[in-house]
């Protein structure tokens, strides 16, 4: 028996995860890696051919959204919009899996729908560190909105114990500010740009914004249905826009600069997250955290102080919930509460041995190169298998930002041999770039304006060739650290295949090592 988790269909960030009935992860990837379209909502045929067709007679499909609840809460317009945009998706005679709407998956293929936040929670809980007892854990999920929840707390049995409902949403406020800040940014993609920008000012108006946020109502499904009976044209997004517009107007009217507004929004967001986390601490001493807001690394350091330990899902966006959906069904069927998860290198594999010496030879001469080798990361961050790396001894920020077509103020992550990390940084750090640590070194290429870095620890048992590359660089320079960023340009997904690597090299003039 196998479980195929499918996420993001008809929305954004589609993903797929295949696990067996023992909890082994056989494949996990995001649709965008195959389609070349950032945050793509349709899983392409190549992924179905890889993870479903060979096993379809013994595979249970599990979806990370309850579309019945979603359409009830958001009115019939949700389905009608999908029907207009993708009329073939509702054709039950359509044989191609990638062309079907989730409701057709359920009816035609016996797919099971899981509540959105429950899938996020399961993804975090079931990939937790091996030495964590489930009874010690509490799960928190925070994002824009699922079916109607915007944040939730689940106990160690994945039972809901607390929720925040639409239109009150920590994630949506940040997303709308991203859309409307005037930099041409897009929500569900560029929120981390605002987080980086917030370091350029002080949060002068966060308290007023916090008061407005706490005044937001939360709507139950019963409330929405009763209101719709009275006002047939009522749409919940009208309420969302009213609340969000009021808060954005406050920032615009009071903050003197975009940097000030970003800093105020970031601080308010941190305080709202901490409110949720203080409630969660009542249910467990070790935190398992997921949802898009879990990617706010500036907040994560403060959250960690509330718990004995903290685990952040490595793919907390909607695509990563494909793993949670499959895992949640496995948990319900078998009682298995932990997947055999060791690392995020679970996607398409570029085979072949890569010589670290050649990579470092190139780095020392040209300062920048790409690495695309082994299985791709099941994440929006690169941890060495699909990375653009650079020599930290030089101030290469502008060079790398130019290659990636990014704003010049954007910071880059330092990747460092784990045993040397405390010689160069102080504060919270882990293998997956989920915290900000204070830089205690002179290398500006991997230090943000506030003196911090989003550190990636690279341990001795790292499953990527990246460890060997840094070791080689260290042996030749005396520095155990490289700049690491994802091998892509702004607005496009990371390199996936050898062909993608060749095209990146040709178009952007950067050597990419595949073997």
C-alpha cells in the first residue's frame, strides 16, 4: 500500500509526495520544478508518471484541502471560477490526471480530502527529530487561509485544540502589504523581501497596527452561511479586503517610509505570532511548526524562546503539505506517527559523481558558480544540491544579485561547516536556514544590514556533496564557509534537470557543475 499526497491543486504551489505504508518517503517534489512556472498550481504529467501510474492499483490519493468546506465557505464562485478557467478539469471522461479538479479526484479516484491546516501540522509532526516523543509535542500552523482557518493549534494526536478564523489572518496582512508596497512584489512569493527590508528601519508604528489587527473579527462557517442567506452576493473576501485595507491605510498614513512600514509590519507580525505560540505552549513543550508564516525567520528566533525545543517544517508552504496529507492518512490508518525522514533531498536526481576540487578551482578563479547534483531539495531553499555558491572573501552581493535579477538590498545565506559555526556566529542556527544568527566575522557578502545571517549548518553526515565542497574550500582558504543561495533567477523556479542546468549556464553565463 502506498499513499500519494497531492497539494495545491487549482490554487498555487502544487506538490506531490509518495510514501509507503511503513513511512518511507519514495519521492517528493514541487510542480514548479517540472513546469518551469513559479508556484504553479497544476501537477504535470511527468510527476504522475513518476509517482502514481506505476502504483495506481495500490495507491491511496490524499489531497491537502477539503474542497467541500472550501467551496461552502467561499461560496459557489470558487468552483465556478475554476470551472471557467479549466472547464476540462470537471470532465469525468478526461483520462489525464493533471487535468482534473480536486472534486473529480475524490469522486472518480476515491481520493481522500484532508483539512488544510491538519495536513500542515502532520507534515511538521511526522518529520520531527527522531528523539522527540510525540507526547511532548504541540503543532502550530499559521498561513494566509486554508478552508477558513488562518492559524491553528493541534495536540500530539493531531486533534484541533485552538483556531483563528478568516478574515483575521496574520499571513494575509503580510501578503497584501507585499502586493501593495510599490516594489512590484508578489504575495505568496516575495514576503521575505519585506522581511529583509524591515531591517533598514525601526518599527515606529507597530503598536497601533497591533491594536487594529486584534480588532479584526473571526467568522464561523455558520455566520457566513447565515449572512449569505440574507445577502446572496456576499463574498468573504469583501470582509478580508475591508480589514486589510484599514490596516494598510494606517501604515501608509503614519509611516514616513517603506522601510518604516515594513519594520512596523514585521514587529506586529512577530507579536501576533507570539500570541498564538503562548497559547500553544499550554499543550506541549516541544513545537512542531508549519504553514507559510513559519518561513518568517526573524520571528522564529523569538518563538524558540518559548519552548524547550522547536522544529520547523522544511517545506511549510502548500506544496509541502502534500507530505502532510499523505502522512496524516498513514497515521490514521496505521498509527505510525513519524515518517522515515532524514533529509530534504527527495526530488528529481541528477546522477554522477561531482569533483569538489574542480568546483573550488572555479570558485577561487571566478568567485561564483552553480552546483546541480543528486536529488533536488523538497523545499524552496537550496541546501547544496541546487545551489548558486560564492567565495565569501569578496563582497559578491551585487554580483550574485545581478545574476539572480534581485533587489540589491537582499541578503544571502552563509553555509558553514557545523563544527566551526560558533567561531563565526552567535544565536540560534540549524541545518535549514530557519533562524537569524548574529555575525561575528568580517565577511559582508553573507551579512545583512542588521549584522545577522540566515545560517545553514552543514554537518559531517550531510547527504549532499556540498559538505565536501566546503571542506575543500576550507582546506585551501582557511575559511569554513561559503555563500549559498538557490540556483534560479527571480521569478523562476530552481534548476531541476541537467538540461535546466545547461540552459542556466548558457543564458546567465555562470558555470554549473552537474558532475
